[in-house]
C-alpha cells in the first residue's frame, strides 16, 4: 500500500464539535421534555400498547 494515500494518524477529531457529558445530558433532558409535551390522539396511544 502506498503511504501516499495512508491517512492513519493524520486525521484529527474536530474538538469544536465534541460535546461535553453535561451538554449531552442537557440535550437528552430537553428532548425527553419536548417529547412528553406532544399531545397525540387517543387512537395512537392505544395502538402503541
């Protein structure tokens, strides 16, 4: 394999896009809160059980 095309060890993660654990927990909590506010018709609620 030609080293010309080898990218092992040369690609760095984008640190700006990585989330901290606290930020991830906040996003999940906000998502769960938003989902719980959705008002579904009764026919959907009984069909999902």
